[in-house]
């Protein structure tokens, strides 16, 4: 029995480190929060006093200025984590983001979501291009009026004992979707836990 418990704990730690369960929450602060400075010399956004954060690339104004602000597309689905037995824990009343795919967001996806590194705070101008929504008590969500283009859909499922964690843990999930015209894109933000 003891060997089985030790094996289980080792497996959980491996999954924890590899699956994105470590602290990798999307850090987005409103315009009134945070203290950030943009260096004119290297054109990289940095945070005063936070040397451990990976600097973000310069905010690509020209890339964002080409993005349409109005659209008629829909992105909808459910957010949840599931185990090997098919049991699901839904992200109930959690906030979700729709972030346009740009060089700026690709860096976040690569460094923070996939790589697990802490990044400097996002440039405040990004908030003009994000769409927000919240899931219901069954984990269902929808974004309406979405312009054509590619986006990262990002959300968090808070999980504790039902996922095998001693304390509540935020499990961040992100997927890329493409919206065309007035089509509805259905995407489940799901992640397997063991």
C-alpha cells in the first residue's frame, strides 16, 4: 500500500509539473493597477523591481491597429478538467479571455502558458483588444460579436480535493481558435488530470 501511495504522489508531481498545474495564471491587470515602465533604449516592457519576470517584447502597435474591433462571430463551449475515468470538474463562474493571436500574445503563449515562466505585466494597451466573459455554474461560456481572426481562449478551473490536491489550485487552460465571419466556433477548454 505504501509503495502505491508513493507511486501515486510521484505521478501527481510529474503531472503537476508537466501539465500546467504549476502557477501559470494569466496576469492581466487593469489600467489602474501595477507599475510598469517601458524602456526606450531596448523597447522592452519591464516591471520595476521584478527581475525574475521574463520581459515582454515591445507592444506591436501596428499589428494591433490592423485588428478589427467589430464582428459577428461567436466562440462558445465549456471549461473543465477531467480525469482518466471521464469525471469532470467544471470551471464554474470563472472569467475567460479572448486574446487575439499576435507576436505579443504568441510570446505569452510560448513563454508563460507552455513554458511556465512568470512574465512581466502586460502592456495596458492590450486591454483594448481583449474580450471577456464568464462561465455559468456548469462551465459553459460564450463570446459574441467576435471579429474574424485567430484568438487564444483562456480560462482557469479552480480545483481542490476533487482533483486530488490538498489545497485549491488554479489550472489554467488556453486553446487557439479561428473565427470566420458570422460562424460559431465551439471549443471545449479542457485539460486531463490524473
